[in-house]
């Protein structure tokens, strides 16, 4: 199974054309011999950036740049990179970033900023074939742990790598394993948290569907390290494809003696079962998840004791999320030092994000920790479409906060995002432009957390509902200036007194938007206007003098609130207008706005 790739023969502009043609034909021969005509696209780009007599081969989407010296190099690049998804180190150009500034290569620059570790196999292997996973170094990490390491050495390796929990907390994974190891018990458990509930997040789903064996292998390694023989994957029932592929992968692993009794003919036994969740966001919290596995309503418990001491059925339990586990096999095959060399000093490795919102290139990305928000938004995401201005980016989903243009050059890691009043979370990243109302955005996220609150503790159950009532009033034009102070007081109280992470982070979107966009709240409360034209009760539409009389607004108005003759400026009856915004969307010249001032004339 191959991922669609671009191959670019990148050469010095003065290089002998016959040499270029011969190399081109040689690459074409390799493409045809491997029957890759449908998955590889070859093109040629001459450039003055390449030194004289030099020729390179660029491979995307992996953003690898190879220097071609001999014909044999092309064969090795195909054998290793194209067919096995492994870099051909002998000809890999280290200082390749400067070449991607070339205008002709600029469209591919977004791949350069990314590095795939957790997503390394997704799209590159057959998820239904354990042999394919093994061919890509699968289960080698498990074998290394069992045959070459003691449990404490395996734990130390994870700790030395600097891997921190990718579910949002950012706690040291190695330290978490050590706690479970140190608690002696006749029975211990390993749990994979696959209850991915953030709106717009699908990182875990991609890994489970595209590379299920990486999670199974990591759980087995964890079981060996902490002394457990049983693992559970708690997965959302809304992910039927992932459930199907996990069940198939578990069956394949058992047949290969990679799960079950006496793994690889040793004394170590470990097996995995699935447990399906019912879609409760709060079950992403580890103690609520454990309650759900046990058959109870998913509600958080007071900590301590932590699951490492008393978790599933009162036994020591280690809980990690999908992305955290997906990093484990690579750490064991490539070493802690290799993983530690990626990212920042305090946050090693990479992070997977679901990039969405007002951005040109949406979807999953994986970047080294420390990559700036600007690089993600502009270089990888391609910037804001339709020439709109960047306004904010929401990281951490409903539990995170908004980050503005002032902090767009901040490197992404656990501590820096927290310092900005946001958080890493599981990896949701929503980009917003000038057309977004930040009051409405905060209200949306708060509405979600109110709906998902388990109701166990009063601060979260009552406090967030009270905050939502105030936000609803503000968006309806019924708010008062003192409501803003009340929101801040309530938010601080809820953060400090709630039982679990859901309540402790629920006020973040409101508090961060109040901090950075207080003027929008004031406009809603004092001026009774929504500057972005999103809150319907506070939005009036106006037709300005640059109207060309095309009649599109009048034709598409569902209540006939717009009148006028063709090629003449139209008029809008505010008493009839239902503020649906259809007229503004249809106007080809931007003559309809939510402001009384004609911005075209003002400029």
C-alpha cells in the first residue's frame, strides 16, 4: 500500500540536458518496474540554487532531498524510501531547508515543517496485515524490551526519552509507568484511552484505523515494564471502523504469538480487550474512564489515590492515550537519545494536531515540539483563505484558550501554551479570522462543556451553567457591564474548585477571550452590536452606495426585505429583516456589511 508521492528531479540550470534526460529516463524505468505509475508523479525543475553539475531528487510528502551521485543511488532511494518508507541516509541532504525557499518548490514547503513519528505508518502500510507492520520494524521494540531489558530498564528508557502524555496533561510517561511498577499487587492493568471527544479532533482515530498494531505493541511493552498481563482499550463506540480494525489486529497478533500467553515463547503473557464507551466527554478523564470500564456511570473520582496505586478494580493501573502509546515502539527501536533530539528541552518529540477552521490546508499534521504557531498556520496551513485577517487560534479544544497575533510566534509545547492561558490538549487547533465573533466562539465551547458535565461536583455543574446563562444573555443583547466581572469571578472559582480536568478547564475559552477581546464583549453589552455580524439578535445589515444593483441580494432574501431596481442602489427594510445574512453572502462587491459606515468610502 503506497502513499501518493511527488518526485522532482531538481538540477542546476546549466547542467547538460543529456545528463538530465538520461537520469529522468532511469527514474521512469524504476517507476514502471515497480508498477507505481498511479502513485508517483515525476517532474523536472531547473534552478540556479543548485551548485554546478549537481542534481537532486526531492521526495514528497516526506520532504526528503537526496543528492544524486551515481545511478545506483536512485535504486537505493526506491528500495528504501519509496517502497519501505525509510530514509536513504547515505545521500540525504541535511541543509535542505534553504532549497525549499525556491519559488518553484514553495508549494511543497509545508511538508518540510512536519515530522511523522506517531503517524509514521498511517497511509504507508496495510493496516490489516501484521506482516507489513513487522516489515516496518513492528514488534521489534517489544522483542527488544523482553529479551534485552529488565522492566526497570524499559521504564528508564521511556523516562530518558522525555515523552510526556499526549492526552493533554503532559505528565512524564516514564514517571507514570514507574509509579505503577512500584505499587506491588498480584494483578495490574494497562489501559489505552481512546475516548477522543474534543470537537473536531480525530488524531487518535487516524492512528487506530491506520496503524492499530503500534498501539498494541506499545501496550504490551508497558505491560512488561509495569508487571501487567492484561490491557484494555477504551474506545468510543462512534468509531466503528477503528473498532473493527483493532479487533482484527488483536486476532493477528495472537496468531503470531505477539499477544496472549508466553509471548515470543517467553514467560511474559499479555492480552488486550476492547471496551466501548458511549460518547461521554468526561470519560476522557482517567478515573471516569475506569469507572465506565467497571460498568458504572462515568464520573471522576477524587485523587489521590491515583490509578497507578488504585485504579481498575482497585488494582494499580497505567492509563495512556493513543498518541502517547504510538510513540513508544519507535523509542525502543531508535533509542531515547534520538527521540530526545526532536522537539524542545522540556517537551520532546512531535505532536499531532487536527488543524481546522479558517485555514487553507485542513487535516492532520504532525510537527516537532517547538514549531511556532505562525509556521503551523502560514507554512503548513497555507494561511487564511479569501485574504481575510488572522484573528486567533484556539488550541486544546473546549478546555483550551485563544491565542492572538501577539503570540503567534510562540513555539508550541506544553509549558508555553499553558503560560498563554491555553493548553496543548489532545491536539485540536481551530484557526479563526476577522469574521469570527469571539464571544460566540467562547459561548459555543462553554455550551459543549455544560452539556458534557457529569454533574458530580457543584462548581462545574452549577457554575458553568451560570456562566452559560450570562453568555447567552450577552449574545442576545441583554447583558450588562457587570456581567463581565461576574464571568471572571465565576471562571476563577470553577477552575480552583472543580473535581476533575473538565471543570478545571471549562472556563478557559471565556477567560481567554475576555482577556484578549474584551472590546467585543463591551460592544455586545454597551453598543448592542456584534462587530463580526455573527450574533443574530445584535446584527443589522446595511446596503452602501457601492451597490451595483445586480439584484442578487433581493432575489435571495427569504422575506423580501430588500427592494430596488436593476443597476440602482437597493434598500433594506430593517423591520422586515430576519438577519439571516444571505444578502451579505450573495453580494459580489461587498456592498452589504454589518456596519453603518461604508468602509469602502472610509478607506
